C-alpha cells in the first residue's frame, strides 16, 4: 500500500512541553519507532506539523534588532528542514539500508483566499491572558484562545497545488521514504507574470496532507496525534468515540476548527475520493491502519 502519514505537531512536541531540541528529538524518536513497522511493509510518505516550531522561530526572529523579521514562508521552510532532518535521521537509525529524502515543498495558494483576512491558524507557545495581551500589543499579532491558554493565530489559506508532486512521485516509485509538505509546505502565490513568491501564512498540515495523498493516489491517509480518535460531544460526560464512519455521516457533526476540525475535513475529503483515512494516536499507527484503533473514515462505512 501507498500511505501518507501526517504527524501532528502535538505528537512531535507535547502541549506544555519546553521547545528544546532535546525534547523534539526524543519525541521524533518515539514517532520513528511507531512508523518503522509500517515502512517495512508499505510505501511511506511522511508529512508533519510545525505550529510550535514556526512560532518559536518567529519569536526568536522578532527579538533580533539587527534586521527585519523573517516572513513566515521563510520560517516555514526552515522548519521543514529542521523537523525533516530529525525524522529522517531517527528513521534511518531504525531502518539501515533504506533510502530517505527530505524535500522542501512549495504549496501554491490563492492570493484572494479569505483566510488572509481572517487569521485562524494557531502557532507558537501558549500564553496566559495577561501575556497574550502584552504580546499582541508589542508584536501587533492576532491572538486567540486555544484550550486553556492563548496563542498567536496567522493566515491559513487552502493549499491548491503541490509544486514538487512530480518529484515526490518519482522518489516514491524508487522505494524512497519521502518526508515532505512539512508544516503544510511553504505557501506561495503566482504573480501575473507566472513567477512565484512566498506569502505570510502557515498552511494547515492536515489539509496539505489530504491534497498530497490525493495527488499521489495513496491508498490510505493516517493523521496521527495525541488523541485516540474522533469523539462526539468531546470534553463532556457524554463523549463517545467514533470507530468507523462514512464521510457523509461525519460531516453532519461539528468539530473544533483549531483542533479536530481540520483533521475531520481532511479525512472526509480523502475518503470521498475513495481512500481510507484514519485518525488516532501516534503509538497506534499500525493498529489504525488495520482498523483496530482510532477512527476509520471510509465511504463503505455504515452511515451514522
């Protein structure tokens, strides 16, 4: 099978955890251990989130007074290289003899996408209400509630086209494990003369991964995070996990836009095209693929 695996930012750096290189490497090592068995049997393409990391780089860049702050598209590219390096190295340590490639991936977006006027993608660390108000004033950033705290939010336009998809396809056909579309890829728009330029945004990793799976004609899309599946009535006494559900049935319910919502939308989009999408915990990756854990989204599931 050809499988696209999307590693959630919370699977690589847990909520509240210090954003140190040591913590990220330890979490990537755990991710590699979960993915290595899949790589032994299937063609694997790996994407990953970058919300905490790109936010940290933005803070570091803003604290330096010697030059203008780097735009988000540049920081997106930096996180693709940083996280991709860690994933590639830890997987290679477990799979000697296999070939890997970490690929910077440009995602074309629509310059007229309404997301540029309505920032919604959380990035960076959690702030208290007092800290959030101070940071918003100092940096002129948009801030929004995220769980128990507050985070910076930025534009998150929809990915329309993966510019390097032909290269990714070529590598996969040669048996290479490809790490790409990290953090949703680097957002670019096309000028009137046909040339490309980066834009200030962070594309949602799940939407980018769904597009990647569709364009590669993958058999399965696995979105791995720190939650064991999709729940109805989440965070209430009546919460119940969905085991196997059709896209049509899943779309009848509402999910939080900053957390499970993008994963559900991505799963439905891919499943509606005929694939199988799974959502669940990183450590359950093999069981999710086998339909024994997580939430399976597929057209042939019983409605409701």
